[in-house]
C-alpha cells in the first residue's frame, strides 16, 4: 500500500517540497512572480474542470476571478470582514454565477458556447467599471494584508507560502474530484455528450456542476490577488486574462493537473524571465507558444491514462445472473418532421427474454422509432411504457435509468477512455451518484460485463485501439452495465464479417438467457431469422408485416419492399431472396 501511495502521490510531494525550498532562496521580486504564478495555477485548476475535464470551451473565465476579488474586497472594505470570512462568500458568489452562466448554455456547444462565455466575462467587467460601489474604473483600494493569529502577511516570502498552501489545498480537492464518478461522466461528455446522455449520464446536471465547481475553484484566486496587490483593479479581468488562463491549460495539457502547474510557469513566469529581451519580449514569447503548440499539441504534460482497478475475479450476483424482468409496450408511435412522416402508428410489444427484430429498407424509419422510444426524439404521438410506467417525455438518461439501454447504428464509444472506463460510464443508468469514487459493485459489474462479451483481457486498452467487431461488443457491454430490463441493438452486425456475426448471434442468445428483452434493428436477414421470436417489417415509416420469422420469409410484401419485386414473382427468385 505504501508503494502504491508513493507511486500515486510521490511526484506531487516532491514538486511541492522543491517549490517550498525554492522560496527560501528567491529575492522579493522573484517571490512576487512566483506567488502570481501560483494564483494563475489555481485559476488553471478551475478552468481545467470546465475545459479539461468536461470539454466546455470557456472564454470568459476571468469573470469568476473578478467576482471572487470584488466580493472579498467589498466585504473587507465596507463591512470590515476578516479576509478568512470573505473566502466562503466569494466562493459562493462565484458558484451562483456559475449557475447563472451554466444553466442557459447547457444545450450550446462549440462556437456558440464560446461566444456566450466571452459575453458573460465582458458583462462582469463592464458592470464593475460602471458601478460606484465597486469603485468604477479605479477599482477598490486600501485592501489590508492577510492576518493569521494577529500577524499580518506583509513580506513577499510569507505571502508566497500562504498562496502555496492555498494551491496545495485546491490541488488536493481537485485531485479527489478527479477520482469520482463525476469525473468519468465529464470525460464521457467531452467525447460524445449525446451518447453519454443516451446511456444514462445526466449530462445537463454534470455540465452545470462543471461550471459551478470550476467557478468556485477559480474564485479562490480573487481574494488572494486582492491581498497581494492591496487593490482590485478591473483591468486585471479582461478578455486577455481569460485567454491567458485558458492558455495555462492548453499549454500544460487538457485535464492534467501537473500540466496546469507547468502551464502557469510558462504563461506567468516565462514572460518575466524574458524581460532582458526588451521590446522583443512579446515576440519571443509568442514564437515560443507557437513552437510548443506545434511540437506538443496535447500539452507539455498531457493527462496520463490510469488503468481502472477492475477485479481479477467477479463475485456472484443474482442481479447479473438474472436481470430484472421487463415488458416494453409501444403503441401508435408516430413522428413527423415538417410534412414528412418518418414513423406512423408503430407498435411493439417486448417481453422479458424475448427477441423482436425490426427490419426494413434504408430510410424505413427503424432508427427514428428507436430514437423516439429512448427519448432522443420526442414522438409526435403515441405511448411508450416499461412495466406500465410511461417513458414518453423523459430525457434519454432517465429512460436508461428506467431500465432501457441501447447501442447505436454508428458506433459511439468514448475513444479517449479505456475499454473498462467505457463500461463504467454505462453504470450511470443503474446508479447516478456522482460525488464518490466507483464502488466495488461498479467495478465488479464492469468486470462481469467485459467477461460476458469476451473483452476482459482488453480492459486497459483504449477504446479506439479495438477492432471493429470488438468495438461493437464493447457497446453491448456498456449497455449491459446499466443492468437493463430491455436493450435496443441498432444494427450491431453492420460491417461485421461472418465469424463476428456468428459470435453476435451467440451473444444475443446469452443476453436473452439473462431475462433481458432484446429489440434488434438489422439488415442481415439470415441473422434476424436465426435469433428472433418475432419480426416487424417497416417500409416508409409504416408497418407492413408482423410475425414469426418463418411467416416473414414467405410474406410477398416483405420481399417486394426489399427488392421492388412484382406481385407474382418467379418461385425460384423468391427462394433466393429469403434464403
């Protein structure tokens, strides 16, 4: 255990000790620069939650820095609060601001999100410039030094060690956060937020938590900056500040806490070291940044992939040996897009341990029907119930939590995560607890799901490293990790070779043996006829045939739908089609 702790935390301890020892030999100017570097490192740890973990581009992060500084400064100057009492208030104010900016932007992505956060940062800056209570363009002045036990922290060395303590505390908090289930949810959202939502991750709540936690962490820097300078100046919270804070994470490495420290040194300390370059300092710094981004696009210290500690053996579990029984009923389901009806009056009844396949030509409405059932698309009309409970109108993650999980027509794995981590994310359909590390039950289920699909030996490999067939099986394992009542498989045999198709047929048989109901969309007719209890055939959004495989094979409407054959085709041709 001691060896494990030294491996995990030894590097951090060494870095902190070296930093602390360095403070004994620096002059006042260097200590002031070092303290500013640590303040930016704290800001970097905050924006790393938003950008590095959750993948939400934020161009206005200086707003939270400003909120922390102004709330602390106003409480000290107007109400004579002690510095230490202002910290919780500053953090709380920034967290509220995180909700304000986070909630309206939950559905935004990429460029739109960047524009909104940029606007928020500018709104905060312009507001404090124009308010009399915040000192207007002059800001707040006369902020007293921090006091500890009646002793004021006035020397650069003492202040450096004070900021170092704050950095270590924030580092420890974000380190604990990085080990929680929430961190895995953020990484899944960063890779593919729609897939994460569909398999059980409450993406809106996770994104909002990223904003709130990132804002709270970043706000810690505000009071420290005010105490260091004795003033809160609005010119310190411009868009350029937000850009430099973002550069800390980009240069250091997205999602990497050691990278944040390296990035802060490059962004804050390096320009000071280049003062000897005179007028060429800015040019030299810019060229160096370009060079770093070109040779190390992933950052100077990218996040390392740590293997998930999946147990070598699983413990017996009745829940896995026999999953919860379920009955899915879909009645008169319809969905229109403008004047086009993609699905009309779709009916599906699916009992525990039953396999029902939905087939039809491309564009028949099969995947649209699945998307309506799983909450990805709101149906125009119809009912969807699981064990008598309505699923219509529920968000996809709530549908998954009710016991209905799925795979996708086009494989949607989290390629920046390992095989085991992909399956772990699927556990959110069963348990949406976020602020704790993965439990033994989580890890045991991950191992069991990987064993079930034959991928246990690949647990620590990246999902992107798997072969096509293994990626399909991983999607199924991820869906099974949520312990579903019903699983929807959308073209799992697409692109598979004959061997992989035979393995898939056996896998579907094993899934139904667990008592899980299986709905299957597939174009491979021979596979469908081999595994299905009943088959539903769609054409242009309408059901044209329902029955057992033998009946469907002989139905002339099905044959005509696939090949556009005449009403009285030659017998030999019919036999060839349904073979």
